[in-house]
C-alpha cells in the first residue's frame, strides 16, 4: 500500500450495500442517523436499566461492556482527596507513582488525568499535531477509535490510518507527521504483537515524530493475558490508558504518562476545553490503579470464554472470540435476523439491528451492552465482555446464550415494523 493510496478516501459499503460513514466505521440509517440519535439511544438505554433496577434491585442489570465503572473512593477521601481546591495537591505524588508503575514509566515522567481516554487522545492531537497529518497505526484488519479522526478534525488536520500489515513506513515517511498514534489493542480487541509496536514506535521516532500509544485496553490485556511488556517499555513518548476496563474498576477516566513537556501540552489543551479530570474522578482513578489485581482480568477473561463456548454452540461460526468474550459482527447479526424473519423487507441498517437487539437484551434479560450504552461512535457489533459480577447476575453462560438467541427471535418477529424498532431503540418518540 503506498502513501497515496492511504490518503485517498474511498466509499466503502457494508454487506448490504449501505455506505459506511468513515468517521465511525459503520453505516447510518434512518433511526441511528447521527451522534444526536446515538445520544438519544444512550439515554433511552439508561432509562430501561433504571426501570429494571427500580423494579427488582441492582442485581437486575449485569454489565457486559467490559467497563466496571465503579468509583472506588474511600470514605476519608470525600473531604480530602475529592475536595476540588486542595485535593489534587494532596494526592498528586501518589497518583504519579501509581500511574508510572502501572504504565512502566520512569521517575522523570509526568502524569495527567482526563475525564475520558477519548479526551486525552483528542487533547494530544490538538496540542501536538502541529498542522500536520496524524498517522494512526493499527492492528491488521482493524480501525482506530473514533476519537482519532474526530480529534484530527478538531485540530484541522487529516488522520491517515494504516494497518501494521500495510506499508505504514511509507505512509509515515511520505507525510512527515508530527504525531503518530499506535493502537496496541482496539476496542474490538485486535492486538499488535509487542515487536510490531516497538518497530512502529522506533521508526516513527527516527522520522522525527512524537509517538502516543493508545493503550486503553492494551496496558493490561497485553501484559496480563499475553505476557507483554509494560506500556512505556515499548519505547513511546507518551501512553494513555483507560481506568474502567480490562481489570480496572473505574471510574471512567484516562491516565496519560510520559515525557513531561508532551504530557503538559496535552493536559493544558484538555483544561482549555474542560476535558481534564476533576478531583473526585482523578482521586477515584488513583484508588483504581492502587487496587488493581491482575486476577480480576483473568477472571473476566475466563467468564468471556465460557460465554463464547455457549453462544458458539447455539449460533455457530458467526461467533468470533476475543480475549474477553464473544463478538458477532453487526452484518452477521443483521443477516441472522433477516433469515429468522423470513427474509422480510426492512429498511434498517446493521447498526440499528444491533441497537434494537441490545435494547431487548437489556429490557428482557438485564444484559447491558454497548449497543444501548455506547457513546456516539462506539463499535456497533454485538460484544459480550462480562464484568466481574455479570455472570452471577444473569445466571451463567448458558443463560446468556439463551437470552441472545431468544432476543434474536423477538427482534425477527417485529423486524418489518420500523416504528416499533425505532421506539425500541430511541423510546416513545422519534
């Protein structure tokens, strides 16, 4: 693949001929037609979850997004570390120590906390792109998180995505980016081998680029499940990870570690636009890092494989396996529902089909997925990544597989009723 090929946009379609929105990587339809609609879907999903909890208690909802999202503050933290004016100064040294240890940094590295990993990535792009294209290196067959092209758009630059199996060296050499972002593990859990990450980092730096590692999942998934190197041992200038996934308990926050002037630039940009983590969130992130137990991630992985076994037994080869649980591509979900509906006529696109399936799983079985609770731009495949208590709450892997199978049937029975599907996804009004 040449540098020119990497920069020329092409119109891609899904299996059903729907044009894919390059910003998010899936086709939009008449129901899920924008980020605004995705926001409405999220709010409706929250309402469904709240209704179940009000009726039957907290155990009526089990989280299968892979994000624990607790707030592990201690009682004594509330009047000290979580206090906005003095708290950050009180815990700054502890946070630096915990974050550097977690990401494999050194004593001269700096640390910053953001309200989301997305916020940290966008802030880094806006601060460090220097009016040059950003190059994103991803695992083979994968794509960047939506925060990369969105951050590039905000910075007024292009984002050139290239797979590790393509001619990424030529893309970097030809475009001379000030910033290269290497995604070690994607949200769909495609993964770079450590030697691939090291090669990409070293080449980009030799060409004069700053390198940021997107280690939202990778900082723990690579190291705990695959024996990989600590994040900054891969050689990058800065690295960022997420505090509520892959074995960390939450809260939702991004922690960046690396060369002080680069971290300071990203942190300052985040503060300009209100994307920094305020004291309670940063303090919660500290407690999450301090309490990290690799066994939690190993337990989540085992639970995910048990669900994969059960779902594969029911649905067959469409079930893909990841380190944390099964995944069914949105096109495959759409094809299954069409077949069960007798190849009914439908105007839905696959993202709407999986959104509707997610609403049924949550409403009828308490299975909470990114298909109802993902932020705008989140992947729309069906992914079941159980958090620590999820299997207990839903009765085990066989019950989860039964629920998916039954929800597919329920969806197929109303697949031609677009208004009913819209209500299922967005609530009572369009």
